[in-house]
């Protein structure tokens, strides 16, 4: 992400990505508290409590971190500065955080006016970011495979948001049309397989070779994967809309194979990496890719088994097992790197190494708690007596993640004690 071919002088101030990174576990804690207080069962995905919980994670944790990472990576990877980032970053962050809180309140209490308010705030947050990025990318010096993946991810997000608007307004007007289900599935497909997967794939093109001294992804991959996935998503949406089950199934198998291939390729790149040092972030990557494979298998198997809870299980494994794991692992790499990078640039020496900034012990405990949270959340789909266990594990693992991120970045803000180089 930050290797020598990239424009480090374009890097934004640390507090821009950091405010997004540190906020995400706070929404993770809220998601856990929400489970403890209000979600006694995950059995029916249609329940409004489950919709609220899902968005605490998908918007509050995943999208929050992904936007923060893009604020960091876009200028660095494309070689252009995001104009007015000092205003845009807090604006997007503020609208996203407050919009999500209102979304949660509005859906839990089924209040139509507040649903529309939340929609406007969340849409504004994402749209401000998308427009600023599009204007910035017009002048991009390097259109790398990562930037192409970002463009695919943002286009998918735009489609997902359009559909989210329709879904939310249908609820606000309490008039769900006959197409509601198809639009809901298309929203899920574009937000999870488009926005989340494409962004993760694009970021991994940069971070796997750089941070793990591994080979690059095969050329075929970096050239075509995003285009193929995007074409599959558009076709999947079309198949859902015309209610052609066979076409839908065929496309779903293709999309599943693509994602499975990405998981296997990433695992093999990591296994064959040159520097065989293993840290918590490596465990996170292996775990995330195994969970992606598991989500693919469960989702495909259910096309034949038709057990409604298995659909929910596939979504939970995808969101909590795959996406949240990759993102947490990446924050553990990126935050200490950025702190170290900014301090070095400001001329400080005699500071802890990147690895010492957070420390292996607490990240390993947090990783274990994350697995417990996923297991108890998955069990909650089948057995409501796991409400307490799931809620507690989610709260604890996110609280420890928050602690670790603050621990890793605190030194930057208390740097007076560090020795400054004498130029
Ligand atoms: C402006 C932002 C968004 C709004 C207003 C929104 C709105 C909604 C609504 C109203 C539903 C429920 C529809 C129904 O069941 O009738 C829904 C479902 C869903 N959305 Fe979003 N959404 C937004 C962004 C996202 C994003 C960014 C993601 C993923 C990264 C996402 C993932 C999902 C998922 C997975 C479901 C299914 C939930 C479940 O089955 O429990 N949404 N969304």
C-alpha cells in the first residue's frame, strides 16, 4: 500500500483515517449491546432488530473502516490529494455516525419520519465521499488494479445505496411492493459482494505483497477479477428481478467460485511468503479466507437443502467471519505503520518498533474473543439461549479492539516524550 512506487508525500494527516478506525469498534460494542438488550433470535432475518444489528456491523464497523482506509489509500495509491479532505473527512464521519444512530432508533421503533432523516444523512455521507473521490480520481496519475477495484467497489456501493433508498422509503410509507424481496436481495448482493468484497480484494493486491513479502496476485487476477465480479453482480440482480431461478443459481455458482478462488489464492500467497514471521494479522488473514470459503459452501449447499437458517448462517459467516476479520487484521497492521510513518516523517527517533506499538499478547486475546463472538453469534441463529453469550463476546472483543487501537496510536498524540532528531 505504501511501497516505493507510491506517493507517500500525498498521505493525509493521521487523524483522518484514525477517526474512522477508532469509531468502528465503538459501533461493534453497540452491536453487542444491542444483541444483549433487544435481539433474542437471529432466526428471522426479516425482523427489524436483525436489520438494525446488521447495519451496526455493515455500516458502523465495515463501511466506517473501509472509508477511513480509502481516505488513506486513494491519495497514496493514485498519486493525487483528496481536495478539502480536512472538511470532507469529519463531515462524512459525522453524518455516517449520527445517521446510523438515527437509523437504528428509527427502525427499532418503526418511526417513518426518522427513517427518512436517517436515509438522507447516510446517503449524504456516502455520496459526499463518492463525489469527492470521483473528482480526485479524474486527475489520477496511476490507475493501478487497486484503484480499479476501488472504482468497482464504489460503483457497487452506489447501486446498493439506490436500492437502500427504495427499501427504506417503502418501510417509511409502510408499502412493501411485490418486488421488495428481489430488491432486498440485490441490495445485499451489491453491498456485500460488490462494495465489501471488491474493496477487500483491491486492498489485498497492495497489502499482501507489501506487508507479508509475498508474491503479487497473478496478472490474470488483477486484470479481470473485478470486471468479472461486477458483471456477475449485475446479471445476478437482473436474474433476481425477472425471477429466473435457474439463471440466478448458475450465476451464483460462478460468483461463489470466483470468491473461493480468491480465498485459495490468498491463502497460497501467504503460505509461500518469503518472510515467514507469523503475527496476529496473519492469523486473521488465514481465518478470514477460511471463513469466506465456509460462507460460500454454506450458501451453495443451501440451494439444495433449503433450510432458512443456513442463509442467515452464510451471511453471518461472510460479514462477521470474513469481512470483519480481514478488516480487523488490516487495522492491526495499518495503524502501527501509520503512527510509525508519521512520527518518522516528523523526525522522531528512539520510538518503539511497529510491532511493539500494540503488542502480540493483547491482539492474540482479541483474536480469540473474535472467534468466540462469531461462534456464539452463529449458534444464536439456531438457539436463542445464546443471546447473552453472543452479546457479551461481541462487546468484549470490540472493547479489546478499541483498547488495542488506542494503545497503538496513543504515542503519536503524546509524542512530546520522544526524542526529536537534530537536523
Ligand atoms: C444508506 C445506507 C443504507 C440503508 C439506508 C440501508 C437500508 C436497508 C434496509 C431498510 C434493509 C432492510 C430491508 C427489509 O428487510 O425490508 C437493509 C437490509 C440489508 N442491508 Fe442495508 N442499508 C444501507 C447500507 C448498507 C450497507 C453499506 C451494507 C453492507 C455493507 C448493507 C447490508 C445490508 C444487509 C446484509 C441487509 C439484510 C439484513 C438482514 O437480512 O438482516 N446495507 N438495508
